[in-house]
């Protein structure tokens, strides 16, 4: 039987929590949900497991979520929702299906187009309570979207925008570490670094929110102690559970806002000529941003070192770089196919991104350009 956590939303956490999906849906009055997922989740058998747990093997399914969810995919899934007479959404997968599911639920009772609800376009005030029940079932330990208030969506004009509102937090999160036991090492590493980055950036955010700070530090400690174990042995049940808690806690702290790492990784993830994994981007960018920001909050950096278990004079950025090496992650995004020609546009987009405003210290356009040049060339 799962543990029930009531914080921001209702969370059923623990091995076997997926078996309580039918009960959770009944409690929400959800009788005909649209299951939103992707091809990888289908091939891994995880969608079938969720359908079985819900007792809804014949339920409508949208399984074409792209790695970086797009507005076009949102509209396509919305068409399925409406044509099948659905009354709710169940999102099964990593952050992409969950974010797509949030956007679909938003548009059920909100006027199109979707970009009206992006936070940088004043969308926060346009999002009402008229959102059908949404259940999130994460199959990775990274994004924290299952308890997050936002969805990141790529648009046809090349922008990657955040739809942010407390009304987009799923009504129920089913967090079953058993669903992550088959996750390959490379995905374990990338999603794990996403969770770790969330905890660091939200803790460093200058906004005043002591409860979120405490949650972020607890998540960071769990991730730092267990990410290597989960990477080396995907069947390590304790490590998988601890990484899922770390990801969950990273999502719980989004209320404080993120920072420069995400201000850069969001527009980079929207590049059309190359497909970039969000967590891998964060892993590569994080050490450079930490170097740029280390003098802005020395007391907080000291707490981060202590939480991780480092010496008082340790270089936090160097520790992250070493962790990336241990996890087999690239140290530059040039290795991922990104060239210096994107620097100017991405730096401008970072200045406009919603995460820019909550960085530990104000960042300039020139600093974003320098960080990008470093992370593309690998000069860090």
C-alpha cells in the first residue's frame, strides 16, 4: 500500500502505488480519461500496466508525444480527447507526456491558441479553475512535473514557453519507483541531473520561502547520495526510490522559481535542427552557472556543500563536473550538435525566459553569451 502525501496536491508514493490508480480515478470522478504517453512508454509495457491498473484497457490513448512536447501535439491530443468524449487526463511517462497532458487539460475549457497562456505573455491570469482532473504517473525521476505548476511547450515559431499556474498542478500524482526500474543508465543519469539541478537552483533562488528551501535541500541530499547507485545498478530499489523522492521534492520547490540554467536550457530545447534532452542540457550548463554565481550567495553555497557532504572549501562546480563524468554525460553541448551560431539568439531568449528573473543574482546578456560559448565549446 502506498503512502499518501498531501502537499500542493495528493501524492500516492511507494512501490505498488500504480495498483491504486483505479481508486484514485474514482475519487476524482474520472470515468473516461484520455491516456497521454509516448512511443517509448508503450514499447516498455508501462502504458499497458497503467491501463490494467485503471481497469480501462480500451480507454482512449494519445501516444505520439514528442521528446520536447509541441503545441501541434497538444492540439492533436485535444482532438482525441474531444472526439472520444473524455472527461479527464492520465499522463504516463516522463516530463514530456505530463507537460503535454497539462496543456491538453488546459485547452479543454480555455480558448485557443495555446500561447495565450504562456507566463511571459501574461497567461497566468487567464488560467481559471476550469481544468478537468489530471493524473500524473511519472516513469522517470527527473522533471518533478507530476507536482509542478508548469508545462514547457515548443511552438512553431521556435519559442519554448512555460505555461505556469497552480491550477495546472495535477490533481493526483501516482509515484511508483517500480516504474523506473527498467530505465536505461543514460536516461537515469540525465533525468537524475535534472532533479538535482532543480533542487540546487530553487534553493539558490533569492525568493523568500523557507519551507521550499528545506525541501530542496532534502531532495539534493537524496540525489547526491543515490544518483550514482541508480546509474550503476538500475535494479537498486532503494536508490530508485530515493531518486524518485528527490525528483518529487525538486518539483515541490518550483514555487520559488528556477534560474539561469533553465533560462538557457528552455530555449536550447526548442532548437529545431537538433533534439536535445532537457536533463542533459542542465547537467552541462549547471557547473558553469555555479561558477558565475558563487559569490552571490556564499552562505547558501556553504549549505549546498554541507548537504552534499563536501569539504567547506570544496569547489561545487567541480563536483558537478566530476559527477557528470561519473554518469557518462557530455561536458559540452557542442558534442550534442549545437554550434556557436546560436549564441546570440539563445542568450536573448534566456533574458526573456521566466526562469531568468529568479536566478540567484541578475544575469546580463553578455554573461549568457559567455556561458553559452563555454558550454558549446567545452572550455569549462
